[in-house]
């Protein structure tokens, strides 16, 4: 059986496939970096929200306490 020699068009097709594969790999790396950056941003935002959630009840309680004291003081001034 004779061996068939690759034609020039076969080589062009292989070169184009290799070029497309390299470009796809580059795009995959870029997209992966974008996804990692987005995940890092979301993690930072989550940490900020969690930190705020820890101290928010204390601030709300202090505000309510201050408002109650102000109301009592106002009632004391009005009653005199």
C-alpha cells in the first residue's frame, strides 16, 4: 500500500487548527483570570457585609437607647 503524502491544503488546515487552538487556550486563560478577579471581589464584598452585620445590632441598640433617653428628657422638661 502506498503512503499518501499530505497536501499543501492539509498543512494549511493543520496550521489553522493549531492557530485556533492556541487562540482558544489564550482566551480560556483570560476568562479564567476574569472569573478569579470577580470571585475575589465578591469575597471582599461578603467580608465587608459580614463585618457590618456584626456591629449593626449594637449601633441600632445604642441609637434606640439614645432616642429613649432623649424622649424621657423631653417629657421631663414638658412636665415641669
